[in-house]
């Protein structure tokens, strides 16, 4: 009997400690949100064709940004499978879907990923949020806006293609990383995305990564093809963010569920990510006037309400 009471006391004490820790972490996030009046750079990562490396590159760029001293949140904006969490080997407790449908704290949906990055499972929750009545949406938006001050970079991994849900994410972002490989279909599909961006989000800064290439010459050729067409037909300037060679470390890392920047830091893929991230950091043009998560979610809301 005495033992049972002791066990109960211990469990109670533990519960109090855990709840104290949770309140503490909530207040850390809230304080960070209030104190630092700096907005996050939100970058959507997309592609025309699927399976070209969006999720792998998003996760590893996030890790490299974090190692460079930035606070990074990855949002899984793919409405299909939860690939980001599988690649990072983490299982977040709650997604944005539960956040919208119950009374959770923002910190409840922020999971810890490798190398200090944070992760939010957005997915269908973002679409669900876009369908809320305005008053409820505004409340969610107010809470989610804390992320603008909490992170330096927010990377959104999107699905591929030109479906409404993907384009609404891409058109809501002020910075886009467009990934393609050397296949002609991947290049023409990347161009199709670029065309939509140039028509509906003309100020958007678009950077291109050639992934799974055989050498730097092939990467240059891919960029030149897209750039020439973009200049001639869309009057759109795009930026060459670099390339990643085809490297077995990428799929090995996926199997291990440990991103290659962590599991194979000396691989050519990891070195490629380092170069790419240096260029992202060096380009500070948007640091002064970033859109942040608030504008991003508002734009998605508007685009979904107008398509209903
Ligand atoms: N540089 C690379 N070298 C070798 N394999 C790669 C490279 N980049 C990606 N891959 C492989 O390509 C496959 C698809 O990668 P990933 O899931 O990141 O693409 P995705 O664009 O997110 O796909 P989806 O459109 O389905 O979301 C994976 O099996 C991965 O191992
Ligand atoms: Mg993916």
C-alpha cells in the first residue's frame, strides 16, 4: 500500500515536472516571438515533375542552415505521404490538422528534428485551415504568425506539379527553389511551374537546383535551357543555385532515416548542399522585407477561398 502511494506520488511529481517543462517551452517560444522583431525567410521548395529530390534537399538544406547558425523550421506541405518525417526518422505527436481541430499550443506541433532543426507536419492541415471560416482562420493565423519571429528560415516542402494545392503554396511564397533533373520532361515541367509563377507571382524570386546530374556541364546546360526560355518567353530572371550530383549517399541516407548531411557529411551530396546553402545565406536581398509565414498563410487562404 505504502509502495502504491509512493509510486503515485512519483508519477504525480513527474507529471508536474513535464507540464512545467511544457509551459516553459511554450513561454520560450512566446518570448522569442515577442522579443525579436525579425521576420523569417520563407522558401517553398517545389518541382514540376515528382521524385526529383525536393524532400531530400529540403531536409538537408535545413540541416546545413541550422549548422550555419540559423533557426530553421521545415514545414511538410506535401498533401500526400509524410515523407519529411520518414526521412528524418521522427514521429511528431501532432500535425497542423489536430492543431486546427483542437486546443493545442503552437509548441505541440513543433517537433525536434536532427541538428537542431524544427519540424511541422502541415500537409492536409494547411488545406483544412484554408477552408475555415474567416474568424477561426484569423485566430489560427495569429498563433501561427509567432513562427515569423521564432525562425530565421522556414522551408516548405511541397508536392510536385501544377495542381491547385501545390500552386497555391508556390504562389504564396516570395522565394521558391525549383528543382529539376536532366530528364527533358522534368525540365519542361519545371518551366511550366515557372510560367505560372511569372504570371501570378511576378515578384517571386526563383532559384533553380539541378539535381542528380552527371557533372557540372550537365547542370549548366539544364540551367541555360530554363533560363533562356524564361528570359525570352516570360521575361523572368531566375537564379542558378547550383547542382547536386547523383550520389548513392542520398538513397542510403533515406534507408537509414538519417539525412545525408548528418549520416554522410563528407559525401559529394553533402558538399553540394554546403555550397547551395552558402549561396542562399549570401543572398540577403529578402532579409530586409520578407513575407514570412503570416503573408504565406493569408495568401493560401485567399487562393483557396476564391477557388471554392
Ligand atoms: N542527388 C541524388 N543522388 C541520388 N539519388 C537521389 C538524389 N536526389 C534524390 N535522389 C533519390 O530520388 C528519390 C526521390 O527523392 P525525394 O523523395 O527527395 O524526391 P521528391 O521530389 O521529394 O519526390 P516527391 O515528388 O514524390 O515528393 C529518392 O529515392 C532519392 O534517394
Ligand atoms: Mg517529396
